[in-house]
C-alpha cells in the first residue's frame, strides 16, 4: 500500500472534514455549510463510501488531500506531510522524488525560518537588542509571549542581515525575492537589508511557518512606522491573518474570534487570555480573510481603535462580513486606548471586554445618538437615515421592531412616524460592500453537468445496468476529457460481476479516481434513490442525446467538406461525401 492509500485508509474523510465543518448525517452522506463559499443552507456533501467531500455550489473539494490543500492553502506535498504526521504514516520518499530537489517555495520557507531565528537572537543576545527587549517589557509583554510569537530585532545596519544569510548559503537573488533585501540598481549584485533597526514580528502561515515580517520602527524619525514584507510567492497579504496559527484551536473551540489591528495588540490580547485573536497584516480586512475564518467561527468581535479610521475599519468589516452570515460584535476599548495599552493596565478586564461586546447594530446605534444628539429635526433625520442601511440588514423582525421602538423613544417620535420615514427613504445606490468587492462571493456559479458526465456517473453507480447496456455505450460517446475514466472503468469492469461500483472506482489511478468519485457523488445527489428501470431509461435517453449531438457534429463537418469540394470543383469527392452524409442520416454514427 502506498503512503497515500495508507493515509486515506487511516483518516476517514468525515473525520478530517468534521474538524473544520459541522456535519449532519443525511442518509448515507453527511452535509454541512460549505467552507469554501458563503451559503446559508448546507450543500457541502461528505461521502464516506467514496472518501470525498465536495460542494456542487462552488465545485470545490475532493479527497482528504484535495480538501486539505484547499482548506489550508497548501500544495499537495505539504498536505501529504501534514496528513502523514496526523495519521502517523511514514512517507516513502518516492512522493518527493517527482518534485525538484528543493523548490523555490521550500527555499523561501527556509530562508524565513533562518532569518526569524537570526532576528530573535539579535533581540535576546545583542546589546542593542536588550534595549528593545526593555521596550517590549515596558509595553506589558512577558518574555513568554515574546518567545511564543518569536518577536525579534533587525540590526541597524545595511548588510548585517544579508551578510549572515549569504554565509548561510542563500543567494542574493533569493534574498531579494524573499523581500529581505533590496537592490540599489537594477542588478541584484548591489543589495542591502530591507529591515534595519526594527522590531520584527514574524508573520506565520496557517501551519505556523514564517512567511513574512512586519517591522515596526523604533526611532521617532524612522519612516515608515510599519514596514512589511512585500508580496512574495509565499506571502499574500490578502489571505494571511496574523496570529491565525496560534488562534486555530481556540477558535474551533469557542466559535468566535477577536479581530484587532496591530501586532502588539494581538500579542497583548493573546497574553491576557483571549487566545482566539487575529489581525490582518499590512492591509485592511478582505473577503478572503473572512472566508478563511468561516470554517472556524461564527462570531467576529471587532476591536478597532475608537478613532475615525478605526470606526471606518469596523464599518467596513461589518459590511464585508454581512455576506458570510457572521454574527458581528464590537468591543469598544475604554479610555480611547488600543487593546495593547488596555491589556497592560487592565490585564484581568480583557476577557470580559470581549465577552460583553455588544452586537454591531447596538454599538452603531449608540454611536449615532452620541454623534448627532437627539435634539432638532435635522439630527433626528440624520440618525434615521444613517441607521437605515443597517436596519435593513437586520435579519429578525423582532430586532427590527425593537429598534423602531427605541428610535421612537430616544428621538421622541411616534413609531408610525419612523415607519413613514423609513418607507420614504431610498437605500443609497452605493452599498459599501459592493465597493469593496464584497458581494461577488455570493455569486458562485454551480457547474452544469453534461449528458456524458451524467451517463458516466450512472455507469459508475449502477455497474450492473451499465454492463447490460454496454453495447450501446461505445467509447466514441465520450469527449477526450472523460475518455480516460470511461476506458479505465470499462477495462476494470470488463464483464466481471462487480457488485459495488466503488470497488471499480478504487481501482482507477489516483488522478482519475477523484474526478470519477465527484461524478458519482453528483449523480447520487441528482437522482437520489432510483429504481433500476428508471436508471435504464435515463441511461438510454442520455445515450440517445449524445448520439444526436455526435450526429450533428459529424453532419456539420461533412457539409463543410462538401462545400469546400464544390468550390474546388472536385466532383468525385463531392459525390462520395454526399453518400457519406446520406448514410450518416439513415444509420446514425454506428
Ligand atoms: Zn461551496
């Protein structure tokens, strides 16, 4: 048995998927909310007998390896390593021989790990580092937290870092493409360190590997205040959340996550005991971030600064998250401080601060009253109009009625006046989520399955019937893409009495197996439990359909040739083609 098969054997698909998605048993399959797209009714299907999990809404999923790749954003080799570790399966090396000895990506990971250790050693062991360490301790971080998040210090020098890395065997070109060095001219010969004299926060991918850095200025005149790694082959700002790998377990356990803005805020919050906390690094929150979090949590607690920019960020996060059916809460950090300062002064208050966070609508409403006051018609109108878009997003009627009552009460108006006001107001054509590209996620297109795909799926699921109709289903019915599955299936089946179509499936080569299983699962979902007579009828009708299509294609081809032959004056050719066409019309393609 190969390592791949052994892993599949030891790790049932439902067990792996169950760690990310809540599943419910329905018949012989399990269903849950798709972790890859936003949806409100579960359409993500896990089929233990086929060993696959698939969403026919967004067409993502597959076996344990494909699922892992898509879920964790890793390639096949990484998925293999992770799952081998989890199942205790020893990997035979032949899986890696195919790949280049050490590919670019592995080198990138390696150089980041090396330099992260270098920055850590500079923090803990160099004379300048000691001062930086003092600064961190003064900000309230414990040594334990500093080590846990692997905070470091980049020497205030143009070449200390790259000299060290070159000695370790990394090329200048590598250092530039890893974003650790910059070039003075267009050549890579003349390089210098990107991060100089900065507090270094390593940014981890979902597996906890260092893939980039956020460098914070330590001197007053140092610009910019935050310098991040550029986008590289392993670091994409829009789909990496700082702290994610540390927060994973706790997020899964509690179903909620706190979103903060900065590295310091995150570490301080974590240290105070709120371990399910993440931050976007070097960019505002994106739709991708929200998608990454979805399998882990249902509740987002926004903890942004109380300044205007922080408010805007919270609003934006709220608008984006609406499409994902998150419950959104806002933790307003008291005393107008950021979470790091607050955590330093009130280490015991952090947990309750986030636990008591009110719903966003509640918070937003409170702010409107605060900002505009409740006196005068203009202020009242303003409050109603600004609250309206949010009001429309409220899901429950009770919640809506409750807000109407409160508006009437707080603004000293009659409820009917508020209803009138709301009716007369138009929702602005500009919807913020639209501007941020937040709405596109709802519009994933379900793939349409073709007649040949349905036919092949039926053959797999009903091998006995397929055997009976074998003569009517020639290879020529299938396109190049599906022919290999058909051929393999037909070889493996080969007249033997195969009771279970899945046995046939499991004898297909890996590459074809997954596609065939998805087809089989689709057909299962599409037709449900049907009788053999119904299967036969459906197969015959699909075959007839495909034959008609083939006939149309062949007819068009020959007609084209006839026209050409006529133009060229080739009478004989023309006649024989016409004969062929007439045969085709009377006997079909067989
Ligand atoms: Zn989906």
